[in-house]
């Protein structure tokens, strides 16, 4: 597969995502001409581009979908819920065909038969939808107005392809044919740049074209024709006026002007339009753009880069950070002012480079929020509930690696909210609530982390039911009085569920356990707030990035460990006297609060004598505190996270490693695993 086909596959997936968003939006506003045009343009682009690059299965299938929405554009039928549902299924089928194209194998019989069944349903649906639009008035009100077709306009298009366009597998004639299908079209060839025939390379293109196009279209639809060649080509599109006000004589004048010279200035064409009179009135140009305007020379202000290259860049920056730390340490011990000055300058440049590399990997979280609309729509329909999804803070940026690993936890939480949280419509009405429930997704920056909230306005968590279930499973003692926070934490235990019945959606007590594990692996925390009758909100607190993080460097028995700074609250001394007073075990009092601590020396099986004064690093995850007793606290460091090799994959309570400035390896503690260990030991004692 050549790079142009690869580009098509990437662009097509973006277009399918846009199609899904537009279909979900038009469900709320079925008469929106803007959304109808947007859906049609996506289908038209996918159809034309797939045919250009040889993906005929996609082209044939999308063609019939495009025809349906063309009827809607012409006002011959209206958008209906069955049509939207079928188009969403069709979108999924196109995605399956793209998957087959990506691995370079033809779709199997099952996929092709599925596509035919979809088209059969579409063919039976279209006449019924058209009849509904013309003859039937819905019970809820008057028949929706037909969507007016786009007004016809005249465009002047300059197309100058790159010399090597034929070598890339693209034939300019195919692009011109696609323009012809959009309306009345006159194409003027300018062969003036061709060299003498004996010097001409048959594999190169020396031509350029001026095109006059009159039809019911828009500029962005014309640009879609050139979507895969626009970066290398010169493409200029200028609106000359509405077609209804340009007669045959004016059309001929414009064509003659284009034939008369290789490059007719826009001002000259504008003058022809302005000087023409039709039916006794002056023809006023519409949306005329000067030749020296912002779109005269289209310069690419952004480029697409494979994510693997970005990952490699971040890895190299991480290595630079390690080397810079070594340089800084060497300069500090050399007492050479010149070397120290160089080290400081290098440090400043590398920090700036690091910030730039990190920002490149940042993506708006809205790229992930969009796909949950489909999940809410389909799942609420399956459970016969009426639920809307509201989003906030979609522009909040997060490392793409974190976003990729965040999808599954949010899916689990949304499924739980729809199944257990939001009530059935009739139950909501009886409770004095709106018939339609709401699920809210929000994101915001808080310091060096991002807080993502998943909330609903449903029935809320029943603490009495949670307590009874926990007692049945032996998680808490019958006479104990756990706090609300401790009860809410139980919903993340494996196998714990208060659901009375098990459905296809949830109820087995495994989903929220996956949520907790995934969030903790990301170095994040979970916070739950709930109120009976008012709903539940789960907040995920996540680091901005996983590549380079702040850590607290400590030492234990001559070895070095790093505690992620995001979970560190403070450090306190642990003296012999303090240890003697703690007769009840490894606990320490900090400002009136009793906090258990773990001796990392014993926890990791290190030998040797304990120093007279130890330090306890107080950490907190999900509002649960635990201390880590260490020999010494060496200070705060920015660390480059390195994964453990396969040999050490099962090492207990270590999440990774880093390399210090002197080349020493430091292990990164998995505080959440240590906290789980402490909780497990405590439950055994009770």
C-alpha cells in the first residue's frame, strides 16, 4: 500500500468520526440544512476518494448512502430516527471495510453480506420516508418543512498539480471529472509550461487548469475534491457570483477571458462580472475574494505526523533529560565556572525542548468525548431509557497516551450510570424529575493534573445497600460503622455489586474493579460523591503525562526509590522515641491523625541496620493515607519513566524505573499497590 492510500485511510477514519457526530447532532435537529449538508459532504468525499484509490467496495456502498441524503438535500424526504439508526450502522460497516483495506485483505463474505443487508433495509426505508415527508402529518405537529436545496453559484477554480502527481498514482483527469459531476463546468487547459516534446518526461505533468463551475455547491465541497492533493498543489477557489444572475453572454465572456491568457487576474474577472447587466440590473458579485487575500496562497499551517514518530521524539527527549542530569552533576562537582554555565544553559534548553515535545503529544479530550455520544444513544435505547449526554471542558488537553488508556474506564462508568444510575422515564416522572436523564462528562485542569468527572442525575448510591452487601461478603464487620467514603470505596472491589439482577450491560461487579486498576496504573486517583435521589459523580484525577513526571527520591538500604510527587502530602521524622510510643504497630500520629506506615526496608526484603532517624513519606490515594518509612529523603527530581523488562514484569509493587544523573537505577514505587497491601493486612486482622 502506497503512502497516498495510507493517507486516505487516515483521512477516512477522521471523516467517519465527523459523520457519527453529525448524525447524533441531527437527531436533535432533523431540519438543520447545515448538518444535512455536512453529512452529504462527508459521504461524497469518502465515495470519491475511495474510488480514486481503488477501494471499490467502499465506493459502491457509500454511493447509495449519498443518494439518500441527496434526496434529503433536495427536499424530497426528511430525516427520520430509523434512517439515522441505519446510517450509523452503515458508518460502522464502512469502518469494517477500512479495517480490511488497512491489512490489505478483501472483506470476507460475512462483511459483504452484512453490507448488502444494510442496503436492502435502506432501499425499503427510502420510499417510506419520502411518503412520510409528502403525505403524513406527525401527531406532534405540522409536517416538517422541506430542506431547501443549496443556491447555485459560479466559481473560478485554478488547479496547478505538482509535476510528480502521476507518479503518486493520482490522475488529474479523475479530479476534473468529479468537478464536472457537480454542475455545469467549463475546463480551460493551459499547456504553456510544457517543454519541447523531445525534452518532455511522459511520467510528469506540466499542465495547469482554470475551471468555471456553476452548480448547487459550496467552496468546501469543491475543496473536498482536492483533499488528498491540496498540500502539494496550488488550488485557488474564487466565488464569482450567484448563477441565477449570470446569463449566457456573461458566461461566454468569462470563458473567453480564461482562454485569452495563462493567468487572468481575479480583478479582471471581477470587472467582467461588475460591468455586465442582466434584465436591466447590475450584476453584483457575491463573496468575491481578492487575489491577494488570505486564501490566495494556501500554506499548510499544520502537518500530520504518525504517532510513532512523536513517541520516538519523547523517548529521545527523555534520554536528553538523563544526560543533562549527568552533566549538571558533573559540573557541580568540577567547580569549573565555565562548565557550570554551559550545564545551566543546556538545562534551560532541554527543559524548553521537553515542554515543546510534551505539548505536541497533548490532545484535546474532546476527541475522546465525541465517541461516547454513540454509546449513550445506543445503550439508552437498548434499556428503554431517555438519556442525554452533556459535555464540558472538551478543549482540556491531556497526553495522548493517557487518553488512549482512559477510554475503557469511562465506558464502564457510563454503562453503570445508564444501567444503575439513571431511572426509567416513568420512575423519573414519579420522582418529580424530568423524563429525560442526563449524564455529564467534564474535564478541567487543576495544577499539574486533569480532573475528569462522570456524573448522572439518577438515583444515587444507596449506602445501606452497600453496607448490607459488604457484610454479606465479609468485607466489613457487622457491628462496624464505616464512613461514607469507605463505603463508596467498596464499589471498586472485584466481585462487589448491589445490582439485584445481572444484565448484558452490568451487574457482575467487575467493571468498576477494572476502572480502579486502570486509573491507578495511570498514577491517578478516584473520588466518589453521591446523594440519594440526586445522582452520583465520579472524579478521575490524572497526571498530564506519563512520560516525564515529578518524583520524590528516597533511599532504603543503599538503594534508590522514587515516590510519585502527585501522591505525596508531606514528610515527617521517625525517631527511636516515636517508634517506642507506637506500641500498637507501625503507626504514626500526624497532627492528631493516626496514619499506618510501611517500612520499605522490610517490604522489599532489604537487610541491614535501621538508621537512628528514619523518615516517613505520607502519601494519599483516593483520600486514604499511608506512610512509607525510608532511610533518607534526597529531594525532588524530574524523572523519565522507563518500563521494566519482561523478566521483572511480575515484581511486586514496582511500577517502573528511572536512571539518575550518575547512571544509578532508581525504582518507582507503586503506591496504590502498597496501599492495597496495607488494606488487605488490616482486613485480615479484623
